[in-house]
C-alpha cells in the first residue's frame, strides 16, 4: 500500500510538470506575438512639428509597440525643462547652442549628439500684403510691427537678432518688434495680419498658405542654422531612443524632412 501511494505521488508530480510546461509554452508563444509597449518622449523645436508628426506615423507602422509622445516648444524652453529633470528620451533642437549647453552639463548620452538638418531664415508677410519687403527695409517708417521669436529663448529669434545686427538695423527693429514664445507664434501673427512681417524659418513659411516669403536673410548675415538631435542620458529606453534617432537618417525619412523645406546636413 505504501508503494502504491509513492507511485501515485510520483505520477501526480509528473502530470503536474507536463501541465506546467504546457502553460509555459503557451505563454511563451503568446509573448512572441505581443511585444511590450515602449513609451518615448521627444522634446522638439516647434519648427519640426509637421515633419515629425508625419515621421511618427511612418515609424509606428514598423514599430507598433513604440508609443511616441512629442513635446513641442522653443528650444530654450525645452533645454530648461531637461535641465530641471523633465522625463525626456530625445531632444531635437533648432540650434546647437541649447544642445551644447546640455552636453556641457553631462545630460546627453555620449556618442548620440548629431547635427542632422539645416534651415534658412526668411522674412514672411501676409499673403495679401501690398509689397514684398527686404530685410534692409524693416527700418522704414511704414513697417510698424515686426514679429520675432524672443531672442532670450527662441533660436529663430536669436538668428533674427544676428541678421539685423549685421545689417545695422537691430536697434531700430527692436523698438517696434513683437516678441513671440516660439517661431510658430510668429507665423500665426503674420497669418492673422497682426504684424507687417515676421522673421521665421523657411520651413515654417512654406507650410502656410496664408503667408508668403518676401525675402531671405542676406548671405553671410547669420551662422549656419543646424538642427542637432541627441538621446538624453537619463532616458529609461535608451535602445528604443537610439533606434528612433537612427530612423531619422533613413532615405525615406530624409525625403520627408526635405518635403518640409529642411536640408540634410552632410
């Protein structure tokens, strides 16, 4: 009788082991078909909004388990947020100044800082404006209000100040300038006819049917406008962040950037 009980226990243990292995195999096969959801937060300059939204849709066709959340604002504002500990995986700036500041503070993941895109500074006027302005005409009395990104935090505003300083018009224009929180706010004011002109990136002017490009900044009047990207050192999803940045450099995505007026920095 004792032997019988012992054999029964052994058989029961074997049965349970087989059932357990079957469950494990079932769970494993389910795991292969349902990858863990990865969330990435990308802080990006406002001028990148349209291009990045299109790129997001394209990327999530290939990486269905990656959820991308964008935080668009001026590069200076985004820099401050990252310095204050905001949970960000990738920073895409409209100027190197902000990215360099983060690199100096050790906040970027080493080896991920790349200068990816180029842009141009232009003077935009409402579509129904009676004349096209040159930058050199911004000091004229009939030009009463000019929208510019705040040079303290908005790269487009910093470039605008550099251009106007180099053509000896900064003090005149500053007195009648309206300063915006980011370049898209400048564009909105021009679209609504609240200003006579606004200094924006070429990419911003190109996306609006309510403005036209009156002129481009004089050659050599400002530094090259480079858009750098980097993974933030404290990212919880470093490999996924690196993969998304690598996607920016594929030919298909570069065509999207070019469609919105950016040039690829070689």
